[in-house]
C-alpha cells in the first residue's frame, strides 16, 4: 500500500509505493504538502498496478495463443522493434529513403525515453501526436506530416507482425498545411544565379532548367547518359526508378558541346557534385550550397548562425525560402506549358505520372518531346527578360 515518509533534515515528503515487479520504490517530488505527497504516492502505485495488470493479461493471452497455435504471442520493446524494422527497410527502399526512415524513427524513440525499453504496445496516440507537434514546431507542418507517415508505416508493420492490436499512429491526424511558398524562377533570376555560379553549378542549373530533373539525378549524370548526336538524355530517376528519355534543348546542346568530352563515357559530368552525393548519401549539402548561391545573387536571405539566446538560427525553426533548386523543376514545367506544350507531354518530360499521360498515351514519341523542347527560351543567347 502506498505511503509517505519524511527524511531527516529534509522538508519534503517522500512517496513510497510498490512497483509492478513487487519491489518497493521511493521518490521525492519536492512537495512539503502532506496531502499532495500522499496523492502522488497513490497515483504512482496505481499506475504500476495498471501496468502489471496489462502485463499479466498479455502473458495470459500469450499462453492461450501458444496452446492454440504452438507459438507464444509476439512481444518486442519499442527500441528493439524500431531497430529491426529499420534493418528490414534497408533492403526494401532506396538508400535516401532508408536514411529518412532512420532519422525519424530514431528521433521518435529518443523523444519517448520512458517507452523505449517497454513493449511497443505501450506506445499511445498521445505519444505520437506529441512527437508530430514537436516536429511541426521546429520545421513545418509538411515535415511533421512526412514523419507521421513514416511512423504509421512502422506501426502498421508491427500490427501485421502481431506485436500490437491496432495501429495507434493511424489515429493521429495529419496537420493542415499552408500553401507552399515555393514558386518557379523568373528567367531574370536564373540569369542572376548563372552569373555568379562556378562552372559546375552553372551546368547543373542549366540542366535543371532545361530538363526539369531532380538535383540528385543531375549531380549523378555521366557522359554515357548524354547522346549529343541524337540530342537525348537517358537516365533512371533515383526517386521513382522511372526511365526518362529527355530531348536536349538547343541551349543545352551548346553547353555540352562546350565541355571537354572524356574518352571514358562513365566519367561524371559534374564530378564534385557526384562525389558529395556519394559521400553523404543525399543532396542536403548540395541544397545548402545552392541556397548560398541564391543568397549571393540576392534572391534569398542569409541563414543566421546558431543563437542559443534567441532560439533562432540553425537550431531554431528552419528559415524557409520561396526558391530552391527544386523550383527549377517547376520552372521547366511552366516554360513548357507557357509555350503551348500539352500537359501530357510536359509531364512526361519532367517525369510526373499524371492522369493525362496514363489515360491517353501508352508512350509519348521522342520527336513530340523534341518539338516541345525546341520551344524553350535560350538563356545562353542573351540575358533573358521575364517570361
């Protein structure tokens, strides 16, 4: 039975109670009020009593399941199951996706230290909602929603594996998000970036503008992806594993023809960028480098250094910009549509799967895409105005 005591030369009451394992425990909650101390002791003992009841019930169900099926009821701590799930995912998803899973799951386990060593069945919707809200406060609702989706995936697998009776993460609502700040570049803005970029970044920006591909795929380009005689770039996207055949726009042909062509076709076109991606496993450092280009070009605000006092900077909520390298993807789409290219052809070039593509085109002819690419403006011929 719960009780309270006082220690010599201490003004505080100590709560004494039985744990679920039958052992006796004492704790001080720094209260001098006797009634408050007694209430704390009673609540602590009640919490442990409920926990042992749940544990006993699970043992009963496990024994029953073993008699019926020959197998005990599956059980695993949150920490152990998270580690096993992440290990399993390494062989099921792309490396960059596995890294995202690892970051979120390990962060969640650390955010619930009291539950880490307990059975995964003790994780509640409140635990997951608290983590979601903490993520949104530090980054954005969209980031928090992405992390919630990862947790939902893990707990769904835990349910299928028989470790939990329901997916508690599925009960946590997705947060409402503001309209995205991101927008396409104006051509005058692209020219500002090109004017201050080094040769490698200048090339990646041009490829981004004239193909609409993602930064990782552009950084990974090798000369065997580029067929100048047929004006064609062929690649398999890292995110969707989609085979892309992209006609090379005339301005981009001029750029490639101005480079030294190596004897080995496996030579990377952007070796420094590819080495960065290979080392990091992602494009976060490249994205930061591009952001610094935007700052130098006067198109973004400089990110503050760490400031513990004000809680801003790199440790505070991330400063979002309306422009990023990914915006070149939106820019390419806008340029094609503004040139009168059909949505289906534009989306096929960029690499989006749309209803228009799937409903009306089994395969979009390369010549149709080449005609579309020939309609794009030439930033290398003159400093373009706004489109």
